[in-house]
């Protein structure tokens, strides 16, 4: 493909990430190899739904320079590592998909997959933790890629998937999510929890906040009924929500008071309620809460302490509020 065609494909793929629920908001990133020395990658903090071919950045993987109208994704280091270690990699996507991200916190060694599925993925491994966009994360991912793995679960962060082309990368991402879903522990059984009627509460909250949302996903209901706050284990939760998602009483006054201090609360018998300044942020918050609850149930079932260092959470939250939320 010509460079302009490659940029168009990358821009379109960003929208697919959102449609397939592999990312929320502007998280995750997409790239496509141009040649042995360069690749096209999505820019930093730009809305996928409005992204155009001319927004895509061209990266020189030899010296780290770039060309384009925007700054390249902050995670360009892991994409460079993928293309440099895997010469057959033609397309790379970094996702924040729910089940794979949760599994990356614990129990990677005991994934329930067939040998055929393992071969399709092309090897899977876990990379150690590093703050998003840092040299530490890039170094940790590169060391795992050098073992031959084409799929990397990044602790507390998400997944990096190398494919020969876009179709191959996406097929691996979808398969990975199926494998991880059946490998998770502590998840609610079918119809184990039933959500109560929140119509009156949501109507009252709608008068207090511009955009409010409710998720009564099964994992959220189980976490809320467990009466334990969710402590940040994932960097996207740390960025957009903060240190924890607290539990509040199933009472309008308590819910309103809780939302004065945070953008998401767990409510026993109802699920989670979020507040936001835009409908896009509201939907993203619901997705983040669902993933955070899936992750918390998994680590709790395994007896694993997966919380992020408090100072890292504070730093990511500060950077998000000062930079990415405004850039979006």
C-alpha cells in the first residue's frame, strides 16, 4: 500500500477499536508498517471517531523522529519495539480490552486455551509494569517480544498485539478476549445478581448533573454487593477516576454526596453510577468501571494484591487532568 492508503487504514482501525469495545475514549493505539525503517501510527489524545488520514503520524523507527500534524501516540515506544523485534509484523494494535487486561494482573500461566489457539496467537507472554509512555514500559515489552511472543499482556495496562496485517491483528485481539474471559476467576455466574430499579434515582441525579450513567453489568453488581471499594489496579482507571471507586448507600442523598468527591460510585443492588461533563466521558466511565470490577473480582479470587502504587495513581491522575482530558 502507498503511505496515504496506510494512513487511511490506520485511521479507520481506530474507530473499529471503539466499536469492538477494545478501547474506551482515546486509549489504545494503532500502527501499520510502511517499510523496514518507518510506520504510521495514531496521534496522541485525538478522538478516534473524528480521526482522518492526515492526522496519522509517520514514525522513523531508527532515530525516533516523526512527521505529521500531531504528536504521535505516547506509546510509540512499544510499537517501535514490535516492528524491530518481529520483522514479519505488518500491523500492531495496543488495546485496553476488558478480560485480557484483567488477566494480565494475575494467573497468566494458567490460561485456558487450546494448542491451536496458542498457535494462532503466535505466543503470549506478560510484560512487567511500567508507567504509560515511559522507557521502562517499552523496555519491559521489548524484552518479552524478544522471546518470540506476538501477544503481550502489559501488567496494569492492556495488550499489545502483532499481526501480519490488520485482519490478523484484529482476529488475534478477538480470540485473546475469548480465551481470557474463560480463564478469569471470581466472576458472577449467569443470573446470579438482579439489578434493582434505579429509574427514580437516575431521574433525580439527572437534575443535579449534566451527564449521568448507570451500569448494572453482572461483575459490577457482584462488586457492589460485596461492599468493598474498588482500588485502582489499572492505569486507565487511575487516570480517569483516581485511587478508588467507593461504596455508597442505596439512597439519593448518599449517592449525590458520593459523586461530589468522585466521578463513579458503587451502589449495592443497583450497580455503578457515574457523572461526567460529556456523553462520551459518561460512556467511557461506565466501561472503565466494568473493567475495574472484572479485574478486582479476578485478583480477589486468586488472593492477589494487584493495586497500583499510590504515587503512580496520583501522578497519572494529575497528568490526565492537566493534559489528556483537555486535549480530547
